[in-house]
C-alpha cells in the first residue's frame, strides 16, 4: 500500500512539474533576413546518415543532399 501511494505521489509531482514550465516560443525560433549566399551559411539538417543543406531561397531554392553511403 505504501509503495502504491509513493508511486502515485511521484507521478503527480512529475505531472505538475512538466505542465508548469512555460517555454517562450520566441527563444526557439530561428529567423533570417535573407537566403544564404555561401554554402557555409546554410543550415545543416539531418540525422548523421542522410542530410541536406537548404539555402533558404524564396523564388528558387538550392538544396544539397548528402548520404553516408556515397562516401
């Protein structure tokens, strides 16, 4: 009985701790004024095996793809 009560209390504490945190979405947003001009300015996206480097162009966008099996 005591273990069940401790477990329920722990779940309640974890639930309220997770719901009480407020993350400012402005802090998690990446904003850029213009597309990348050089390859080094692009944003790398991927998981380590396959990846891409989009330049962020609006009218036309160039995306460089990479796959580990190519190497």
